[in-house]
C-alpha cells in the first residue's frame, strides 16, 4: 500500500470517528431523575419503636425542588446527631437551616449542625437583642447632651447601627422580619405572637408552593396556627398540607374545637400531619375531623409529598 493510500484511509477513519462522537454528543440526554419531595421528622417526643431517641422538641428535614432544608434542630445536639445517623441523613449537606423561634427545644441541636456544617446559611427571626444576633439603629435610645462624655454611651457619638452578638458566634445567620421567598416557591412566613406567655415572640414558618397547593411546616405556632395558615394562604389559597406543632398542648377543648373547625371548614386543609406541641387531645380531635386525611407524623416518619392524592 502506498503512503498516499494509507493516509487517505487513516483520514477517512478519523473523520468517521469524529462524526460518531459528534452524533453521540448531540443525542438527547436521558430524563433527569425527579428530585425527592418529602418531609422527614428527625426529632419529636412520640413515635413508633425504633433506634431513634424520643425527646421533647422538633426538627424535620424538608426536601423540595432540589433543596435540603433542616427546619429546627430539636432540644439536644447528641440526640439530633443520633437520630440523623439512624435515618441516614447527612446534615453536612444542607442548603440552609430555618430556626422557627428561640425556644430551647427547637434550637438546642444547632451546635451539632454547626459542628458538621459551620458555614450553612441559617434563617432565623429578627428580634431586638435576640439570641441569633441583631442590629438596631442607635436612635432607639433617648439621649441627654447635657451629660459629660464619660457618662454618655459611646462618648455621645454612637454608631448609626449598633450590632449585637449571637449565642453562636461566627454562624451564618440571616435574620428575617417579614414574609420572604428564600428559594423558588419556598417562602418564610414571619409573625409575632400576641398570646400570654409568649407575647412578642417572633416565629418563622415554612411555606412551600406546590402544584397541589401550599405545604406549611410549623415549629410551635405561637402566633396561632390559624394566623399562620391565613398568611400562607395569600401565597396560594389552597392549603394542601400542614406539618408540625400547633401549640394546643395545654389548650381547652373549646379552643381545640375552634382551631380544628377553622382548619377543616374555613381553610379547607387537604391533609394534616400534627406533631410536637399539638397535644394529645388535639391529635384526637384532628383525627376525628380529618379522618383518612390525618397523617401520622411521629418520630422517624417520612411524608412523601408526591404520594398524597390530590
């Protein structure tokens, strides 16, 4: 074979190889595997027998739209770590954390989360002098220019904004004081309690707008579960599911009946999955009202949002 003939054959083979490679690259990619849409209860005081440890408090892993969100962190860091390990949940791989409010049974496990995921973004309610940190304009306090400098704050020349530390120095807190969309279709509802015992307590709830309606995850519902649902309904009037603590654990039967009626008749909630501080009498009343649309949500339960009938 002449050198010229060999060169022609080699060139033809090379062009054929390049054509095949280009064809493969242009071929349509297989459809992406749908992202998981579920809520897994990692911390609560009731549940079926398992290796997980029950304790008073709340934490749930929320997975939706490709995001992994830890909602609250429970009461005890060691128990949160253990329960996450039992469920195979890696808390070093989170998109962000939501702290509903400043009570210890919801934020006690945060030290473990920060140990394994120190840079994670943490959304928390903004409060003056709050445990999550705060900032206030220096105009918040009255001044008296007649005093000598040594008797005046900052010698009479305070900074425009006064910044205050948190109980977790260096943590990546983003403080929230109004309803905010933090990711596509994922919202935070910010409300303030007007109830005795928790007056002025600020609380965040998670509201996810799904094709079936709004999914609401609540920590303790101190501002009132009815008020939280009303606020979330402005995003999407159809309430598909509510998960978490309704704070009816010490409520009278008449107050429980009022809330159950509002959720069932006024807001026409599709599904209810109460936990934590909802209370045993309220579990009974909600199960009676919602029947097969009452979902068990004890410790370790994984609620698949994609498997709920419309």
